[in-house]
């Protein structure tokens, strides 16, 4: 695998690197034109995670490397500062607070977006030199329950299997994972494997009927929070049908009898269990029989399991079933946690969680002593620090007086997000390192530090299967940006720790990290799974050309290791796995008369986290452009709500407004909303403002999948939208959502009060005093109004006849479709048909492609329907004709639905 090739003739290079998004860890080949700063992205065919395939988000990475939205200079109190002044301010601010209030009065809140080298430097500074464990990561929000579940069962946070197991299994169970949208490349691997092996069964366990169900032989729409009952029932079924692997359990496991006793007590009555789960007895029995009879079984689980006040127990309920059958660590067998960030695993390995120390070592006397000696640390942390939710509570109460936030946006992503904003407003010193200038969290910073983004960073990341890959910078550092590890090290030096942080390259940090992983970790100790000590003396050239590998990588495993635990060898004191007796519990907060609905939150296909990167790529904003709320038709009818109506979601913690989608994909009395929209992109779209802050007692992971809410219609007098080549300030309306389009910006609007002169308001929002002011700028206004119907429309053309802006207001949500209008911005001159159609609300015949379905190739619903009516009967035939569905494949379920309707 050639890492970097160049062509000086046209200043182009080709770089092999790793995708910036989810934990699949896809390899990327990037072709860079350094003259134009354009980047062309394609999948790296020889990377073992993706074999050349990318999802819509990864494919669009080349559209996110611009400089317009970047933070390029340090700032102090919103004024540009030098690096020396900014670093001194941070170091002196932290030192002063530590001297006055102790090391636990400061904290770092970091991210799975950091590279391992960045993580290591931050963890070392906080735990070894400041002397506190108050460093936690946003990975707390997505997979910390899996970490604790692994540790309770295996002794350490060991991922026992690998991606290859999905393609060797005969039963694949997907639990709490919309894999088709959240991990599309893995989903496509599973889908292709199933198509080639029709006898393979796929079971999807999810309260929602998601796009992942497209390949399911069985969907179990269990009630929110009921997973432990389900898997206790499976364990009991295995016992009753003599499917326990007693030889494996006797040799390698403890706790079976107690686990079986509790499983029988909670889940032995299939009829009662069916009622608890909200699943038919026949479907339940079918799943249990398939699992019992299929040795090669893989259980892939994600946020639907982890994000719960009983998330750790849910994880262990799955692990119990695999341990009881000995289906672990062998080809095509095992439990598998799929992570959400590109380096969430690297953070787990480094020790980026507040309840871990370093290199898979927890806080105990021997580990503290070991790490302190290795680091020569003067102020070693000796106990767990604040986990994410507790950390921001401690900031609000004043226990933590300084916080440094790196590469994350907690004012949007944390539950009870308004509380996070209140906490940061009260905090004495807020430092934010990021590459985007305007985020909800950045708006609350006293010191802003311009960190290098994905396209300019250089280091390593670990994916969900323990595979470490290199991330390589594509472009030189822009403006005055710096790598995170450099920023952290410079602050450490200014705090008096120069000798310990005198790194000159990221390679220096990686070598130290590799050495720590092997320190006192030889076979005589048998202490730790994580060990990459083979690389502790790696040269710069070897580091530059490092190939992806699965740890451990040491003298015993010189080529890495794919699987653990086939023959036991767990990392507990007696080397046996622990099976746990699990008492199922409902979510902490119950529905009530005041809040009768259950809110479930998650992700959508083309966006990621808080959209600070994906929101920059116009093609990713096409499929879904506004925050939305899914609701069952029965629930909508009871509440007298209609499709596409704006609704308010309220809980005792906060509220949001979104567009209603009525669908039987959610269960009655459940609602679903995505977590992506921010206060920068929407006035009222932050769903995490409503999410309850209850956490799992073992992992500290928040319950993002169950919050009691009520939903009601947003009172409106009018709805509208603006599409404009120029970005504009937000109109002062109750509802605003902005998004980036191709050569235009889009603004969706609604308000509870009527407008005195709607046409004038549209002109004012576009920056014109009146219609005459448009003409005076050599622009042509075209207007249409029907005051009786409350319809007002405006278009502005330039002197070449190209579209500058189009804006419309109506009495309700039934406004003209935006897709065709948006396409007109790419034309230098509009023809007569297009000019006449602009304000009619209808595209010219044959030109309305409809709502975008395939973001990769911008193929619309109407285009797909037309092809289906013309004879295309399968997604493959649609793909041949239109290319839709042929890149990431995430839109294939929708294409199937369109074909069926057509």
C-alpha cells in the first residue's frame, strides 16, 4: 500500500488515509490538487475495513476542506491573539485555579475526533502532571456501557472479534443499531454476504423499523429499554433446550448458575415476556430457536444498547448468551460492539475516560505506581474523575472552575444541553480547541485555539475491530492552526512540565505510548490485552508507512491478533470470564399524564454528530434538510397532528421544534428525533435540550433512548423559505433552519405572528430596503402575491438572467418543492420556461426530479419513480440507469419503496 505519491508537474499528490467519521475506520485514497486546494476522495481498495467502499459522508469529505468556516487564529475574549498570548493565558489560568482550589477544580472534555497522539498527550498532562482524572471524552455518550460490560465480563475492555466474523456467521443479530445508516459500509458487507449466502439469517432488534430491516429475516420491535428481559429470556431458552456449552463454561467461566437463576425468574414465561417486550410469542420463539440452533452466531450491538440507564446490564445480557454457548473468539462467532467515532477506540486504549488510567489500566495501587514510574509523574491522579454529565454539573455548581474542551460540541451533544450552556456561561475559564469558528460551544469560549482538522492532521486511529490505521494530512496547516498534541504540549511546558512534553513530532508520542503499552506487561505479568510494544522503537519512515494492523502487536503476536477468548484466557484474576445475574429494570424516568410519549433519539444517513463537518457538504444536506420528529399514525391522529406540520417536543428539561413525519416505522406512543441540529443551524432544533440526564450507574452513559415528552402543534400564522446565493442574517422568526446548498443557502421559516407586508419582509431579509433598491443594484425582482390566500413569492435575477434569490411565504407547510428551485442556481441564465416556472410553484414538465433520495449522485424521487414506471424493477436496474444506490447503497431501501409504489 503506497502511502503518498506526488506529481510536481501539476502540484498533485495522492495520500492514503482514514475516514473522519464513524468507527468502521474506512481507508481513503485522496487526490489533492495543491494549487486549487481541491480534494478528490475514493475508497482505498486494499484497506481491510472497507475494501474500497465508502458511505455518502466519507465520499463527500473532499467538500469539507474549505477555509470559509475555519478558525484560523487564536482568540482571547473574541479578539485575535498570538499563540504565545493564548497559550500563556490557558497555562496561567489553569495554574492559578489549581493553586487556589486544587487539581480537581479543572477538567478536560475531549473527543473521539482526536488522534491517539493527541489523546495521549492530554491524558498524560491531566492524570500525571496536573494530578486529576477530570478528563472525560464524548465517547462517554456512545460506548462507555460497552467498555464497562466488557470489563465486568472479560476483566478488560477487550473486543473479542473482528469484521470478518460477520462474513463467516450463519446468524447475524443486529441489536439497537441502524447499521444501514450509521455504519453503512459494514451494512453493505453484511448485505453482500447474505445475498451470496441465502441461508444466512439476519435478525434486527430495534423499537423502530429502520432501513436496516431491509435485509432482515426477522424484526423484533421490542419496547424501549427492555433488552435485558429479551436476552435473559434467550439465556433461559438456551438452558431449557440443553444448548449451554458446559465444557467451555466449566473451564472458562464463573457465574452461570446465578445468571440462569435470574434469567428464569425474570424471563421464563414466554407470554408474559411477550407482553413486556411488545413482541409476538411466535417471533420471540423464532429468534430464540435460531440462536439456539446456530453455532456461528454474531451479535452486533450499538447505541440502542449502550445509551441507557441499564446499558451496562444490556451489554452483559448479550455477553452472557455468547459465553454460555462458548460462541466467542472463533470465526463467525461472538458479540461485537460497533463504535460511533473514528477514534473512540483509541481513546479507550489511551485512557481518555475519567474512570480509566492509561493503556487499559484502571485506578488501582499497582497500576497507579506503574504509570507514575513510567511517566516520572510528579502529581499522579489516584481516583476516578468526573464523567461527562457529572462534569458539567460540577462546572455549573462551581466545583470545576476551568474546562478545556477539545474537538467536540457538548452544548449540542450532551443530554440536558441547555444545562451545559448554563454551566459554561458560569465557568471562570472556558478554553475550546476546534477547527470550526462558529459552534454552540465555541460561542461560550474565553479562549479559542485553532486546531488542525482531519485534512491537516497526522497520527493514528483505532477502529471498532481493534485495527490501528494511519491518518495522514492531505494539506498543509492552514492559517495559524496547530495539531492538538502540539497545543497540549505547549500548555504543559508553560505549566512547568517541559521535560515531559518536549515532543517534536507525533511519532515521538506514539513511540512513548507503544512503550507504555508493553511496560511490565510481559507473559509473566499477564496483565493487559492492549500491547503494541513492537512499535516502541519505530522510525519516522516506518511510522509514515505504517500499515493497518489489529492489536496486540508484540513479541507474542508479531502480526497482530484477530480474536480473543476462543480458549479462555480472560483478563480476570482467575482467568475466567464472569457471567452476571441481571435484574431487568425499566428506564429511570417513566411516562406520565404530563409527558405521555417516549422520545428516542439517534442519527440520520447523511449527517454526523453536530454537523460541523457534514453540514459543509451541500450534497449531504439534500436528503433531509430540517430537524424532524417521527410519530405513529395512531398517535398523530389522537393529537390531531398532520404530516409535515411543525411540532413542539417538550420535556421537563427543555424543548425543540421539528417537522412531523407520520410513519408506522415507530411504535404507538413513541417518537423519534435526530440529534444533529445545532443552535448555529437552527433556532429550536436541538433535541438534546429535551433529553433527560439520567445515566447508567456503572458506565455513566446517558439515557438518550428514553425520555418522557409531550408533543403539540407549533402555533403558526405563516410558513416560508428563502433560497439565496448570498448568506443572510437569520430573520427574527420563531422557526429558522439554515443549510448549505450547491451555490446557495437555504432558510426554512415559520412564525406565530402575521406579517404586515410579507413581500417587503422578504426583501428586507434579503438585504434590500424595498423593490426599488433591488432595481438600483441592476437586479430584476419578480413578485407574485395573492393576499386572499396568504401566498407571497419573490425571485431576484441578476443582469445575466441568473438566479440570485427566491423566497416564498404561504399560510401553511404546503409550499412548493425546493429541489428544482435549488438547481436553478447552477445556471448562468434561466431560459423562458424556467423564468415562468419560478414563482408558479411547479417545475416545468419533465424537470421536477423530486425530493433527493440518493445523496451520492443527487438523484430525486421523481426520477427514480419515472425509471420504475419505464421498466426498472429492481434497485440494481435503477442503479444501472441512474447510478442511484451504486456508491454507498444506503438509499437502496428507499429505492425499493419507490419501485413498489410506482
